[in-house]
């Protein structure tokens, strides 16, 4: 197998621009063993797409195997709050539990339900951008990118307004555990946030249960827990709420700031967008492809597979490189070029298969709403300072995105 020397997810240079290293991986082959994380790296679009749909792989193995069967040690006991929370959410479950929970949650994400949120999302985006303009600029991350999706998913779930500032810090701490080889400090923060978030939701659910008749998603999930034939356990209910709150904004936040930074670096594309707001839908898709907010998704090999003649045995972990797949020249013409008019754009930023992002339609509405609001209300928006990448690989974003208006 080819060298993976250029693939260094802890290097600032790699984090600044991983796409040349991805190109080298694609050119060198279809699968590569990466010793530092004990994973097989898969960089080609066709393979990533196929393996996301391949039921011989799973997000977990615990429904079929014990830890020792996979040569894995059980998680440290002190990490229990994180794993209890994480392992009962549908993102890390396989059928039949995944199917049961997704069926219940999908009722809140039907096209009709999501479309009814459009006026609320549009108004919120307009208000946030108006405040940014009134201030003459600021941090686009904290002024618009974060509060919009956090408010939307919190509104759907029925999280009280006063409690919403708690959500983003909890989410950021928990998501730190999805990075490659997280540090002990990252793990401690994730465990603490998992315990606090779980305790908060347990109290909120108890209070919501005594106040019947709510039309929010938590009330609907409580009804499913209490009445439905496919009922949720209480832990599944808590884990589902956390997953929706975390996944409901993490990708949108980072897609927003990554996207605008890309636009600032490509003034011709930004000018074309400002001249024709009808490009917004294709711009959203292209920006999600061009600088992918979720760079990697992991799968466990439950039954032996073969990729390009390479046998990958049971118990292995594959790292499906979304960022590399989204720049595969076999699928995307001139993939390193930002092209807001790109029409044939089967990017994998929302995953595929049974774990395809249930909130993708809502994320698209949010991204389009904030983009239109910024184009309309802040037509002179410009970069005020060079942003700094977060020291993360899997979830790709920036620390701040300072902008000026006027």
C-alpha cells in the first residue's frame, strides 16, 4: 500500500489545506492503512459512497460482537457518561434500533414540516444580519453562523430561551470526542458535558411530561416514549435530543463560516453571487462540497470486505474521507475550482445510506437563509482579519471569522 506520509491530521499545515494530501492519496490507490489511528483510509468518491451504503459495515459493532471479539478494550469507566449518551443515539446505532428511532424522529423532519419553518428561519436570519450590520461587522461565527441553527433546532425541541446559551458549549465539548485520538483533556470535557447535558434534559423531560399538550419535538418524543408501539427508552429519548441539538447545528455552523471564507478568497465567485441571488441554491451545494464541514466518517467492518483487491478483515475500522471524495476528479470536473454554477454535484457532505443526515433539508434552508440575508442586507461584507483554523480535523471550522460592513 502507498505511503500516507502527507496525511497528517494533527499538522497545522495539513489542517489549513488537506486537499493536496487527499489528491496524493487518491492517486496512490483506493485504500491505505494508517497506523497512527489503526484505520483504513478510503479517499475515492465511488468507494466512500458504496461503503456508506454497505451493510457489512456499521457505526457500531456492539449489536453483533463483544469488545474482545474485535480486539478492542472496553471504554474506560470514567468515560461512561459520554458513551451512554453517544451509544443510544441513532447516529451510532444499527438496525433494528436505528430504524425504530429514525422512524419516530423523521416525523418531525418531513418536507412539509421543515418547509413550515422557512418563514421563521428567514426572519431570524434577517434579524441576526441586521444586528451585524448595525454593529458595522463583527464575528460572523458568533453573530450569525452559530445563533441561527442553534435557535432553530432549540425552537423545534422546545428548549427555553434562557437555556439556549448552554447548548453550543456542551455540543462543542461532546463533539471533541469525534476527533482522531482525542486527548485526555478533550475526553474529560466531553464526559463532563455529557453528564451535564443529560441531567439538564432529564429534568426538562420530567417537567414537559407534567405539562401535556406541547407541540414541540420533545413533547412528541415523550409521547412516543409513553404510548407508541415503537416506544423510546428514556435514555434513547435523551440521546436523541442531544444528537438533534448537536448534529442540528454543528454542520450548518461550520458550512457557513467555511463557505464565506471560501467566497472571500474567490472574489469573482462572490461577485457573481451578489449579481445573481438565484445562484444561492447551487452555491450552498458547492460550498458544502468545496470545503467539507465533516471531513471523515468512520465505520466498523462487521463482515469481511474487499476494496481494490485489498481484503479488510472483520474488526477493522475504515475512515471514509468525505473531503477527499468531494474533490475526486472522477466525479467533479476541475474539483479544486470553486464553481457556484456547478450543477452535477453529488457531494457526500450529508453522508449516504441509512445514516444520511435526517436534517439535511433543514440545513439547506438555514444555509440559504443566512446567505440571502447577508447578500441582501450586507452587500459590502468583507473579511476584516485572516481567520485561524480550529485545531480539529474531523469537524472542520474556524475559531472566528471577523468581517466588516460599510
